[in-house]
C-alpha cells in the first residue's frame, strides 16, 4: 500500500464555488448527480485534474455540457478540463445496502445515513475529497414519503414537498448549507424517524430549532441528550464566546456506526449508544459519556468546522482542541478533580500503552497508509493534554485571548498546527519552538525527581528523558510544565501551586526560606502527560494521601500506595500493605469528601496497567500472578474496611426519582464500590437484594456485576435477558458482562459461546465490540496461558475484515502489547498476527495496523 507523507502536501489546484448534489434514493441503486463549478487556482501549479472516487458506478460525466470519458487511475479519475472556469456534471450509481464498511452512504435498519470522515465522500461521488477544498453545498433528496418519511442534510432546510398522506408520490427535500465546508462534513440521513424537538436562543437573539431524530420507539430516550446539547450551546457562548450559526441543529441516532459520533455541519450523526439515554436503560457512566460526546460534537462546530484542517496530518488541530474543550465542559458541569482523575485514568489506560509500544506516533503524525488508523488516543487525548499544557504555561487569560485571535484570524480556513502555534506566539509573545516538539516527538517522557535540603533552602532536581520510539531514537528535551506545591511536616501548605518550566535535560529549582524541610507535592493536577519517577517511601505517600491540598495528587498518592502494594505482592506474594489500607480507610470515612472522589479512591490499578509497569521495570508480567494479587488486594480491602463499608453503602443510597446529575451519580458510585467489596464476604446477599429492588440500570447492572463476581447470578442473568431482549443497547451490556466477569480460564469459551447466540451480529460494531472488546480487555482472560483468546479474536478479526475494515483494524490494537509477555505468549500472539497478515485481500486498514504491531 501507498504511504502518504506530510511533507508532500500540495494544494488541489482548483477552487470550487458551489456544489449541487441530487440523490435519488434506492437501497441498492442510489443515483447521485453532482453539479460543481470549478475554477483554476492560478497561484498554484496545475497537475492533472484528479478527483477521488471509490466503488462508484460511472454513468456519465459532462464538462461544460459535453460528455467526456474519464481515465480511471488509482483511487479515482483524471479528466481533461479547460484552464478556465468550467461546469462539472457527473452521475454515478452506488449501493447503500451492500455497504457493510459503514463509510460513505449506507443503510442501518432501513435508514439511509452517511459517514464521510475521513475519506468516505469519495464513495458517494467523484470529488476532491480532501479537507482543504471547501465549498457551499446544496443538496436535493428525491424519494417517496413511504420509503423515507424524513430526509435531512447539512445546513438549513430550504424546501420539502414531502406529504405524509401522499405516501407513494415522489417527494423532494432540499437543504442548503451557507457555510463552506470540506466534503468530510457532508451528511445525509433519510428514513422513518421521529424528532424530539426543542429551541435555543443564541446570545445574539437568534432562534435555533433543535431536534434529536430517532427510530420510533426510542423517542423517550432523547430528553437527556437535548439538555446536554442546550448546556453545550450555552457553555460555548459563555466560555469561548462562540455562537451557533444555522437555523437548525439536528442530531440523528444510528445503530450501526463505527465510532462514537460525527460532527457533520448542522447534522451530527451519533452512534445510538452515545445519545439515547433513560434511567432504566443507561448507567450513570453512560449518561456522563453521552453528555461529553454531545458537547464534543457540538464544539466541533467552531473547532473543526468553521476552522478545519488543511490535511489529515493536522487532525489534532481539531480533535486535541475539541477534546480539551469537552473536558473543560465536563469539569464545569460536574466535579473538576473527579473529571481530571477520569481523564488521567483514560490517558494511562489507552494512550500510554500506545505511546510505549509499536504503534507509537506523534500527536501530529508524519506519514500514514490509512488515515482512519490515526484516530487514536495519542491524537485525541495526548492532543488535549498538549493544549492543557499550553494553557498552564501561558495562563488562563492569555489562553482566552489567543483563542479569540485564533477564531478571528482563521475562521473559514483549513489550518495547520503552525497556524495554531503562530497565534499563540503572536498573542503572548512567547517563543514556542521548543514546545512544538510535543507535536513531533512521540513517546512518554519520564521526569525523575531528586530532593535536597540545606541552609533553609529546599531544592528539586528534575531531569527528563524519553525512550526511543519506532523510527525515532534520539529525543530532544521538551517543555514540561511541572506544577509543584510544598507542605510542612504538619501537613499545612507552605507554598501554593507554582508552575516550574522544565526545558533542559536536567534542571534544579530552589525554594529558599524554609526553616523546616518541606514535603513537595509534584506534578499537581497531572500538569503534563509524563511518567513521574520519584523514589519516596510509603510513609511519605501516606502523609500526602492524608494531607495534600491538591485533590489529584491526593488521589495519586493513594494510587501509588496501591501500586506499590500490588507490585510487592506480585513479586513476593507478600500481603497487601497496611499503610495503604489504613490511609484509604481514613479517606473513606471523611464525609467532607465528595462521594464520587471517594469512589475513585476505592479503585486500584488495572491488571493491564500493572503488566505495563512490570514491563517498564524490566520484568515479564505474569497475567495469572497479576490477577491473583489484584484479587487479594480486593479481599484485603474488604476485610480491612469491614467496619466502614456497610455505612458507606447505607449512607449513599439515593432516595427519590432518579437523577443522572453528578451528586447522586457519585453517591451511587461510592455505594456500589462498597457493595462490590461487601459482596466478597456475603456470597452476594446484599447484591441480590439490590438487584431485586433496582429501578434504574446503574443499580441493576452494579448488582448483577457483584453477583457474577461472587460466582452467583445465573438466575438474574437469565431474567435480565428476558427483561431487555427488546433493547439493543442494554443487550450489549448483557453480552459484555458475562465476559468481563468470567474466570480467566473461561473467558475465551464464554466469548465463543456468546458468538453462537442468535443475537450476536458481527455486522453491528456495537455488538462486535461488546463481545470481542470485552474479551480483549479481560487481561487475565485474554492472556490466559492456553492462547485460546488470541486465536478466537484473530478468527473474528479475519471474518470481519472483508465486511468492516475500520472496526477490524481498530480492534487489532488488543495485540499491541505483545512484546511485554513471555516467549511462549509472544509466540502464540505472533502466530495469530501472521495468520491475519497472510489473509488474501486483507484490507489496507488491517494490513497497516498488524504490520506496525508485528514490527
Ligand atoms: N470526527 C469524528 C471521528 C471520525 C472518525 C473517522 N474514522 C468524531 C469526533 O472526533 O468527534
Ligand atoms: Zn472529535
């Protein structure tokens, strides 16, 4: 396959004034007619006139009214065109029903929908399918009211002849989007849909019609999403000064979707799992995620749509910034410390392994074969961390000013990271040359700390280094903002948080005037996406767990104690550490602390994280030993906290009508964390009672999980299936749950058995992920020594690849950590990787992923 390089960027060479598209909808033979006005871009060199196109049935092409024959070349066509403005008119035929890749125009449960990012528009018609070609689109959809009662596209509805009483007469709907946009933001939806409607008045008094469109039967699951949308609209006005810019804003829920959601201009398309919510069917975690994703897609209207990317290498320009914005939003809507901890857990859980393995790549990649493989935790989550560091370095006010300048200067542009940094340089006067390395240098920097104290002066010696990553051995020092505070030995803060700028390989920072030796709290709020190497003893960690004024670092101290305890148990079989258990008990008893925060405190490092840490310190992780130590720590917590857990459970029962707000959700999280420990010693008695009484999914699912962990729950699992057989999203949970809670030695057989279930549908990405994703995330089960899980996952990836390369390629990352393990496991994994690679006609997506992992 061909590799595309950032350094090869060239502009298209023509400019498009406007695009008129006509769709004659038919499930297997949709006709697409495009009328486009092109004119030469005289500033740039003209190469052959090339348009992308993939899987299109050519019907006709006319240039200025004259039929022409295109030359078919790799990935599209070349056509002889005049060196002057000309009119393009082309007709193609496509087959939405046969489109199982879910890219381009496809069908989901009888509904037409599109997914064009990154390069799906070329599956709809001939076009310069690149983000730097922006144009105004007018879209005409032709169908009948019986076939597709509702038809939608981007922008504002101009006209519709649809008459629901005249089911079979031809109907036409026209949409016009006044904002020039790249083709990846195009969307069309048509089908039998019901709207949940509302209105929003923008800060300048413009009224916007809002609608969430769903399949009949789902209309009672829209209210929460609508509230989240209105909150997002208000927040973007208040915090970023950004107002919505069309007369309507539509969201559509689709069951078959490769990712979470898509920010098409004025017509966001959502995986139904990321928008539909009700107390009975959604957990608190679902509600929180839905709120964040609705915000994320909405925020793209400015960061992504009004200002888009020049090319796909600049993806983090919109994604890193938009993730950062949705994280700020969540912190404002809910609890800031809880949100920060959740983000760091996700970063360490997904981005760190990526950055420390064969798939490591810069936040702004420099080459790719298939761009869909680069919608990664690095581009998104590390990309957001880079924005956060920039804000920490320049300060909140300067950040706001710079963002105003960014919107001002680049509205309507397809921009680059250079443009973005230039805005900050111009507005703050800061030189960002070294900071820019965050965009080009992959790998997780390690910051090592040494302390000194003499003559009333406390000194921190910081050093940084980054291990080599594929294709990049030498790493230059980066700009690392390290937030530091100092406490005195009584636990009072004697120096509030300061930002140290670590820019050299080694640097010392002195704090004079401390008559007693202070205790530092370092990397507060996780001010940089680095590994902190600070060799301190348990007593110090316990002190910080009890006294740190920074909530993130307080949690982190507990985490480090848990980590140390686990590592020790894994290495020596030692019993869990008392300093940790006692410190934890004190925090849990502190009723002044937010329940959600205390629930996080009760957590412990995942088994995958422990495997990574062992690998880091030069050991070979043994998944079985990790599993045993993790379970032992839970048992020890259950025993050591036996006097506090029943109270926590009782005191945090939420009475009254269900509310998904942060307060009650946090109480449920704490009560259910307590329940999970209590269930280790009561054979699931209280969990069974909770299951019996549960009137919402959070309580029901938590109780069922506890039962399954306790080796119980067969009856409840069966009744759950009967109760929820009609609800696809809840049934996804039913599938996952059985795998998540399987014993390691049974995980693969349980998964294999579920793939035989009549409701297992590999073509539905949610269902496929519910099953195969759960297996790959069950550390001890996936890596069980017989290798059965590796083979099972490979079997299914091989089966899915011809149907849906994007989801297949994404799930290959389950194998990315293979080099951590012992030779026997390595051999078993590489056998599967080689088996996948040897499949004839393996997709470009999967070929690229597996080859990079295998290297
Ligand atoms: N921009 C889309 C992701 C598209 C993924 C294409 N493979 C969703 C988002 O980040 O908001
Ligand atoms: Zn996004």
